[in-house]
């Protein structure tokens, strides 16, 4: 199932955990655990949310972020975790 998850992520597009869970016929909680495992194994890394040491948070950096639409809901940052392979 980890290989299926990686294939979904690498196929492109923006996918929410709930959408990934539906595609993999599992729970969002299991997808979250698998994403964290893939990060520890070095297959994924979190998308940088601002420069380290600047105190900038993802919310502060949204204006210049190319993935802004991926984690915004109704004009408010949803605190989404973004990954890159």
C-alpha cells in the first residue's frame, strides 16, 4: 500500500489525505501514518513553510506560495501539511 500511496503522490496534482484514503480504500489516519513513515524513510519531505529562523509561518508566507490554493479554505489557511517527493 505504501507503493500505491507513493504512486498517487508522484502522479501529480494536489491530494488531500481524505482523497488519498478514498483512493486507497483505507482511513485518513492510516494515510497520515504512512506519509510520516515515508518521510522518515526519506521518500518524502515536508514542503518548506518559510525560511527557518525568520519566524515566518506558512500563514505568513501564503501570499508568495505557489501552493496557496492547496491549503486555503474559504480564505483561511487550513494548516494543511504539504509533502514533496
